[in-house]
C-alpha cells in the first residue's frame, strides 16, 4: 500500500542534610545532573554513529563471499551468480560469516528460519538487490515470515508478509547486533489476538540479547482493526541498546512502536508514526524479567500523529515500570486520542512541536505522500542529539540549519539502493 512518490523531496533523587548545606548541595546536584545529561547525550550520539556506520560491522560486497538466490535457481546449485539457489532457506543453511546473499526479485513462498551467525568483523547480509523486489510471503503453517536466530545479521530491503491466517509475526530477530533495514512489512496477524497471543510486524525478541537496529522500514496493516487487543504492534522491541530510526509505522492494531520486557537504553529517532489503533509510541515494562525498568531511552525528532483511535492510549505513553531518565525531545505530536503525552515519574517532554505536521498529502491508509512541505513546522525543528545522519531514503541530514522532524528530510536527495553503508560500497 505504501508507495513512495517517484520524486523524492525528501531517547532525582533529592538528598537533604540540613539548611546549612542546602545551597551547596543544590549547586553540586545541578553540576552532576548537567554532567550526567551531557554524558548520556554523548553516549547516545556514539550509539547512533556506531549503529549507522559501525567501524567493523558492515558487509562489504567487494571482499565478502557473494552468493545468489533466484526464483529460477535450484537448491542443488552452488549459489554462484551463474548457478543460484532457489530458496532463501537454502542460503541460510549454507553460508557463513562474511557472506552477502543477493536475492533477486520474485515471490518466495517460504518462511526462512536462519540460525547462522556472523562475526563483529564479518557480518552476514541477506539483501534484496532490488528494494522490495524480493517478496517473502511465509507459508500456511509457520508463525513468521522470516526468523533470524543468529548474531551480526542483516535483513535488507525485502517485502515481507505472512500468509498464515493464524500467524503472528513478519520478521522475528532473536540475536544480538542484528539489523533490520529498508524492508516493507505488512499484512501480518489477521487473527488479531483472538487466540490470546500477541504479534508484531517486526519483533526484536529475547530479553538476554542486545544492540539491535530497526532502520528505514515501512510497517503497516498489522493485526485486526475490529479487535481491541493490546498485544499486536508494528515494531515490538524487548531488549537493550539499539536504534529505531527513520521508520514509517502506521495502521497497527496496537502501537506503532512498543518497548517492553527488558527494553532500555534505546534511541527512537526520526520515525513517522500515524493512525495506529492503540498508541504511537509506548515505553514500558511490567512482567518479565522481574524488576525490569524501562529507562535511559531517548525519543527524539519523531512525528506522532492521529494515533489512539480505539485504545485511547495517547501519542507517546509510558506504562508500568519506567525510570526517571527517559527523554522526549523535539517530537511533533498532533491529534492523538485522548492526548499527545502521558509520562510517568515526573518526566516532562522538551522542545515539543504541537501542530499539523504539514505532509504533502496525508492519507490515513498509507496511500499518501508523507514528505514535508517546505513550510512544515517539522522542517529545521529537530535536534542533532541522537539523530541519524540520513533519512528514510538515505538522503543526507541535515539539509538546512537543523535536522527535520520525521522520517523524511525536506529537500534531501535520496541515496541509491543498496545504500553504501550496508554493503561498504
């Protein structure tokens, strides 16, 4: 449903000892607080930089072992360009660290379950050579479209759905240092929780894992919009340390982005989130692991509009066990029901823009054009803190004097797929 236009314009405790020491303690507290905030912002900047351009963690098509999958191939072949495999599953069972698997356009009626891991200096990248040209549709029996169980693994540029009417997941990643980049994930979990189970378009799972990125994806039509069920979301993230950036997330039965379980220390930056039934962004924890607290997240430069149509859970909301160090900076919010923010523990949003975002053509179903008009209040209204250096189409940020809010940078020239930082080109 989501079709980019042919022309792109493009994350105190108070201490008292007595009146005599009050002034000095306040000064010390302010100094330490400022240092702590500065350190946190620096760590977030380093996280963002590391996630987007890891020094030793990109695939490199020029030096990697390159393999190929084609709908005209055969799984008895050797996987070379002249003799490709037929299935992505076959590739997943035969490649090792430092491999790039190029998947040619076509429909792949399979649900790959991939257990192989790359290494810190030898990632594995599965990439659709034409963005959204390779379509993974799952099977009638598997719960997911594609499952990645290993570490240091990329899923880049696919069109992913799940044809199983009882299926719950599009992409599930249960490793560390994995990246889900540039995919379109849609039409998943049509049962909508009728079986009492949750689901997601993209699930970053396993509370023991860490350092996973969800970048520049489109996620929509996840769940059943005739059911009020709080456990099906577009992006569901349950571990620590990672980046969720430049995604378009809309038409979820639940929330556009939900952090839960053992989430924390995440950057949620420059996403465009609209028309999700329950809420736009939810940050929280409540069950597993015991005593988990969702804290030290930076939610920055996001457009969050027209969410909460049924669940009445706000645009950006904290639920359950959250900490005092979450930051909400320079987000644009508009017409979320019943309100734009519901934050806990005295946390207060900063630099918020409350205005119509000024899309070129807003359509609730995703068929519009979500670039910003030049006069949009989101243009030049963002911050560099935690922000990615490119936009949804890998166009440069910033174009003007400051970052734009949302997934598109107005006036930026899009990159050419595959984006150079994915394959080290």
